C-alpha cells in the first residue's frame, strides 16, 4: 500500500501538534506561578542599560557578542 507523501506529512504534523498541545497544558497551568517570579523591574533596567550601551558603543557590535561580553 502506497502512502502519499502529503498524507504522511499531514499525519506527522498532526502528531507533533498533538504532542505539543498535550505538553503545553502543564506549562500553561504553571504560567501564573512563573509570572509572579519574573523580576520585571530588573529586566526593564537591564533592557535600558543594554540599549544605551549598544547605541553608544564605539563600533557596530552584534547583539550576541555584546551579550556574551
């Protein structure tokens, strides 16, 4: 029995989507607990400082390199 490639792809995508949704329910249930632990003010300060450093840097610098250094 030949399986058409499109049918196999659709089945694979459906299976992947189903697994993602079933795993996501546990993650979404814990989302409220995670949000309360995020230091929003500290992230805002970090973001402001990062933007100033990037803007005033002597030469153009890649985001990844700037974060690593």
